[in-house]
C-alpha cells in the first residue's frame, strides 16, 4: 500500500530462526518485517508471523500511532533474550545494520 501511494520505502526483515529465544522455545518459524518511509524515516507498517506475536504487535502499533522514526527505534531497548529482539533486528536490517543476521 505504501508503494502504491507513491512513497519510496525501506523494508527490513528478520527471521525467528536467528533468534535465540525462539530457538530455545522450539518456535523458530516466523519473522518480523518493517516498512519505513525512505524520506522521513517514519514507520509505516509492520508484519509479525510466528509464536507469541500477539504479545509483540502492540509495540509496533504504538510506534506507528506516535509516528515513530527509525532513529527512535534504533535507540529503543528490546530485552535479551526475547522474541521481541526480532523487531529491533528487522528495523536494523532495513538500514543494513542487523546484528545477528
């Protein structure tokens, strides 16, 4: 939808198979995906698929409602070890900075 509206976007993805908590739980099938406006850095959308994602999605909903940028998400703490780390890794991936890819 963002592309259709003429926006240039950045997309980041991070698989659960690269997340220690997901592996330890035996739930390594899934991923986090984020979409940013390339010009403003604003978070436009996110997708989460996998175990426990219903516990995570509200973080992206709040970020979108507050018009959060990638810079603000770069400085957000995601505890370790948690599946929520996939959210930050997806953000970092959108900018070529994923730590655990």
